């Protein structure tokens, strides 16, 4: 794994002030809740009036790395209070930054939420939680969070994933690897672009795991677009034992390549990592949580980009295991 720096887009003081002032006005108008329909409507109106400079910083990911770090926001470690013990107890902690993240997300596309995850919130709190240390979810800590496509099981998954850092005293790294940095043979590409095995819902979606109305759909791992390869990858929830030896071997070589090109991104407070979810798999290195209010704390937002053609058309017929995505600003 490389520790090479991720591409950085630096916000100047004027642009940071523009974003913060907008977030503070919305917080004063709507209170501490970052989930009300009225707030979501006003976020869209506000984002539409942002300067060309701020909008330029929110332009699409434009390198084969498939990611960038937006830098310049400030987070007061004392002002934000203790790291929540879990998403369910976080409430509206750090609500100002929820709004700031949603404003940025709205410039980039349409923020989405999930009925079956974190009570349908449009911004998630990613914190280590007691009792979840070894799970393959954002609440884990002591295990490697395996590289994966966010919500890979669902056809309505985000095109962009945003991770805003609130606290990271221990410099815990997010890992990221772009499929466009990998090298695979034509034979492996041929196998992995076929729909052979499904991707099952992860542990964060209990209702989806119990969905039995229809059989899990087989999905391709790779998809060739006019702009290059994209991927849909979550080995922790892919029943590879159901595939033949040749497919498993090709999948293993893809995993090795993703590990080879993986980079480690250690976010500082105020930094926002933006990941193209069609190009890049992400994860997290293991760490020892203290559960004392000072642990790593991220905010997560998911974004759909209207009109993107980065996925097989057949995905539209998938059942999504009964999970519904909610759009903040439906077209």
C-alpha cells in the first residue's frame, strides 16, 4: 500500500467563508436537524447560488486516481463535543458540518439516503462502536475494513462517496484503490465483466439481509465504459465459492492488483475525501478504539450524479433486496 498523497483541492479563505456562512444561516433557520424536507429544499436553493470558484472545486473527479481531498474547512475539536459512542446516539452532533457536507454534495449531484440505514439520514456518523469491533461495517475498529464499493449490493448506490473528517487524533487511514490503476489480462477482464455471482447486503442493512422474495441477482464485477473501466466490488459479501475456479482466480488477481495500487489517506479535521464510487474501492486500516469520546469520527454523504453512464443497463432490473434509496433533490 502506498502512502502517496491524494490529489488536493485547496479552498481559499473567501470560499471557506462562503460555505460556512451558508451553513450557519441554514442551521439558524432550521435548528439542529439536518434531515427536514424544508432544510433539504433550502440547501438546493442555497447551493445553486454558490460562486464559480466553489463550484469549480466541486467539479467531477478528473484523474485516474478517482478521488480528491477538499481541504480548507476548519473543525474546532472542543466545539464539536465528544465522539459519539455510535450512530444511534449521535443525534445532531456536528449538525453544522452535516449541512456543510450536504451543500457540497448538492453542488456535485443529488444526496441520497437509505430507509434501512441510520434512520434515513442524509449524513451518516462513522464512529467505532462497542460490540461491533470485528464487523465489516463502518462501526468496526480492530479489523481491516476490506476494500469495497459503497453499497455494492444495490443498483441505486451512490456515484460519489464523501467522507468529512471531524476528528482523527490517531491519524487512522482510509484506504483507496482505483480500478483504472490496475493491470489485468484480457482473459481476466472477459471473465470479470460477466454476471456470475451476486453481491449480498452488508451487516448495516438487517432488513435487506432478510429479503427472500426473489433470488439474489448475479452481477458483473467490471464494466467497460467509453471513458474506461468501472467496478462493483465487495469480496466480504460476495459468495465466491459459487463461482468456478477460473472466475475465482481472476477475482483474486483483481484483488491483488487493487492491493498493489492502494493508497492510504489519513484525513485531518475539516478535510473531505471525495471518492468516485464507480472507480474506487475504499476501506480502513485496523485501529484500537478507546471509546472515551476522542476516537476517530467521520461524516459520510452519498451522492448520485444525474446522467452518468458508468453501469450496465441491466442493473435497472435488480430488486435491490427491498431497500429504497431516498433522493434529497429528485429530478
